[in-house]
């Protein structure tokens, strides 16, 4: 007799297990058909006419030489910058960098299509063109989705990430279309349409996904190595951010965008180190350096191509670095009390600095000699078209920011509720921030919730500690602590063979080497502080 319940359970199991690759194949097939039917190459035409244009005239559509170098910089930011920035989770690095890779590639294909239908659709030809500028705009959309990805990092499976991206791209593009076409809210560096939207969409999605549960996991932590890899992403983003803010600007506006971003993001680096040291009682926190140092690039984005002066860019960057650092220090944990779990702290790097940038745009709109807002007006602009007054434009700058916040929060809440459907098989709290859920991990990766992981943590803490707790020693600036995760007996034996000296518990200090040449020699001593039965070896070299 056929057991229909068993068959149903089996179908349900296999559908959940393979929904992700099957869904990708379906979406890719649909994209291929849409590109075949509606997409065309955007070639550059009338080159002779473009040469006759003035320096401050917009470049010809499809001008490869004008856009490609900036597009390439932004492209590197999406895949290397964002990818490595998220590798700070010590047990989720495979997923962080690889799912960033996947989501970014998927969004680029989808964003070109959606922007083509919304911004570039030719009613007569029933098609849209794709040129280098289209690729650059697709990267901007990609940045927004990757920011949202940072808010839900480690708490979703790949199928949920793809569905979130599929929905968010549509909402983001339409929000930007309304803001640029009808509100005419200028935003050269996409701080409103990308950073604010992505941050609050991601936070709203995270809130809806958690169902008011508290996310608590020992695996949500970093290691020395993972934090170093994360810094690689920080440095790539820092170096290429001027290209992000100046990508679509031209003429004198492009020059201002590059210089303003360069100055602003440098100022945020300085103030981040200052504030981090102050709140850290003289010591820096790596999470501040990885993230808040970039806040100046976000905060200056809306007004990047405007005449804000170098001093203005420096003020904006300094305020952004300060506020972002304080957000990571105090606000990140505070939000968890309201069941808003923000894995990467996108609220502090993108949300708050993005709001600061939007406010700067509103203030600047009241100074037309600096905002040059008439350059952004067209006959389609509400409130007077090209004859819009200063006060009216300031109001529409504010409206653009409010619209973006509303679309992001409402869209994120709806998306989070949708992703809670049983078909997506949401990971539970015990599976958060763990690569072993989605990857074949190498032999040196031990799942902490496995039997072996529990044995290592609870029975053999001296052999390998997942959470290293160094021995408390007097605060001496001339002391370097080196913590070795290895069996003390083996390490002591190695020391004996290398130094030809036997450790003496009654006299723990022994000279071990002479460093330098004959002209500059100094001796150093090694302090052995260990109990072979109960603790890992700790060596302290006093310089």
C-alpha cells in the first residue's frame, strides 16, 4: 500500500534541499529570454558632435572611455570590498565572501533588466539599450542589496538571499526612478537611494525574519585572522570610494566629487581612530576601524559633486566618523533590545551616515550658489519644473529622503515576512553563523555544536580553545603576549630541543637569544607561565 504521507514528506524534503539550485536555473532561464527579446547594445553615436561639447556638458550615452575606469573601480568594490569586509565572522567566512559573490552576480543581471524597463525603455522599439553606464548603475543597485545582505548575514540561507535580492531590486529601482524623475532629488554618490535604502531595508527584513526572537550565538564572533581579512575589504573600499561617488558626475562636478570624497573619507578615518581610542580607554577596537573609517564616503555622497568647499567635506567626514564609531560602540547592542539584529552594523556605516548626507543635501539646497540644483532639474520635475524655487527644491530633497525611508522599511518588513514561509526552511538559532550548514568544510573546521566540538570545548579546553581567554597580567606597554594554541608538553619539548635549556619552575626567567648584529645587540628573556595539566602555554617576550 502506498504511504502518501511518506511520499509527501519526501517531496517536501527534496524540494527544500534543492530549491536553491533549481530556482537559480529557472531565474537564469527567464533572464536569458528577456535579454534575447528586449536588450540591445548601446553603441556610441555622433562622435564628432560629442567632441564639440563643452567641458561641463554631459558625455555621450555609451561613451566607454568616460565611464569604464570608474565602472571598474566600483565593480572591484562590490566583489572584493564588500566581499572581504563581511569575512569578520570566524565561522562564516566561506559564506560571507561566496554568497556576496553570488548575490552580486545575480543582482547585476536582474538590475540591468529592471533599470532597462524602468529608465531606458524605448516604446517604439520595444527594447532598451545596455552600455557601460548601464553596468555602472547596475553596480549601484548591487551595492544597495549587499548592504541589506550585511544586516541579515549569517541568519539566512542562499534561497532566502536570492529572493530578497529579487524583490529588493524592483523596489529600489522604482524608488530611485520616482526620486530622480519627479522629485528631482540630487544624490550624486547614491547615499540616499543606495545607502539609506539598503541599510533600512536590510534592518527591516532582519526584524521581520526574527519574529521578535533574540539572536544569541557564540559563533557570532571574530578571530584575529578573520578581522585581518575584513580589513582587506575596508582598504579596497577606502581606495575606490571616490570613483563610487563620482561615477556618473561629469565636468567640474566630477572633479568636486572626487576631491570632496577623498577629503571626507580621510577625515572620517582620523576621527574614527580618535573616538575609538577615547571610548576604548586608550585602545582601538578593530570593528570601528573596519567600518566607521568609511563613513565619510557615505556621508558626503549626496553633495559630493556640489560646491561644499574642502572644509565642508572635512567637517562632514569628521562628523560621520564620530557618529559611526559611537554607533558601533553603543547603538549596535542597544538595537538588539528591540529585536533588531544587525550583523554587520549597516545602520552605523550606511544608515546614519546616509541620513547625515541627506540632511546635508537639504541644507545645501537653501544655498543655490553652492548646490547648483538647477543642473538637476527637468521639465518632469514636480513643483515648477526647471523653474523650481529654492524653498521648493529643499522640500523635495526632504521628500526624497522620506520616500526612501518609507519604501525601504515597508518593503523590508514585507520581504522579511515573505521569507518566513516554510518553503524557505529558515535556519534556526543553532545554525546561525556556521559554514557547515551550507558548505563541505575542510578537516580543520570543527562545528562547535558537534560531538567533537563539544568535546574540544568542554573536556579538552587546554588543547584548543575556541574562545581564547589570555591570562591577566599587569598592564606593561613593553610586554608582548603571544598565545600559542597547542599542547604545552609538546611545545615545551620543542623549546628544550631548540634552546638546549630546560624550564625551571622555580626560576621562570631564562635568557634565550641575542638579537641584532655585533654593532647592535640586545638580549631578551622568555617568561614561561604554564601548568602542563590545566592551561595552554603562554610566553611573554619582554623587549
